[in-house]
């Protein structure tokens, strides 16, 4: 039994190391007030720990973690209606640019994109966040519980909405 607990702890530690950034992005995507992201993150870790024994391996570990994180985030928001979303800055990385004017312009555009993403509903923020993490449509469908065709339609609508917001929002 002791060895089993040790293996469980090692498995958990490995999961968290491999998925830390993704879990935190989900926290940021679901909250309007980033100061609560750490609380939600801890709650997600607790739910993952509680669920380790029930993981059967029917899906990828990352998909399983996303499901737990999303469900925990939804429940967290239901309990804490005052929590609002800020942005998902971590999911949008900018490459190093040597030219300062170019860097400043890219930073303006990146901030504008972050703002536009923050204007989407929570489910759409999650989907675009997963897409930005280069998840496949199949993985996104598994994580969100939607069909592949529905996921494709949603992604196209989200892209259209973001394009509209980008064109009609001042920096």
C-alpha cells in the first residue's frame, strides 16, 4: 500500500510538471479576476489528485487533465460568481524581435488580440486557447465533450468573431 501511494505521488508530480502551463491557462481563461487564478489552480490540482485512482487510460492523460480542469473551473465559477476574466496572456507568446518599433507594434497587436479573446464567452476562450496550444480538433472535441464537426464549426465561428473584433477594436 505504501509503495502504491508513492507511485501515485510520483505519477501526480509528473502530471503536474508536464501540464502546469496548460492548467494555469485554463484558470486564466475562466476567470475575470486573475488574482483568483492561484485558488482555482490549487482546486484543480486537488481534483486531479482525488481522481488519479479512477483514471483508466481510456483517453490521453492530457485530455483527462483538461476535462478535470474545465469541469473544476466551471464549478469554481458557479460557486464564486464574482470572479471575472482578465486575459490569457501566457498562451500568446511573442518571438524576440530586435527592432524596437516592430516589437512595440507587435506588442500592441498582441495586447489587442488578448483583449479580443477576453471578450469571448468562456467556452470559446477555452477552445481558442486549446487551438493556440496546437491541440488537434479531435483533442479539442474530446476535452470539450463536443463532436469533431461541431468543434470545427465552433472554431471557424470563433476565428470569424476574433477577426471582427480585431478589425473593430481600437488598440
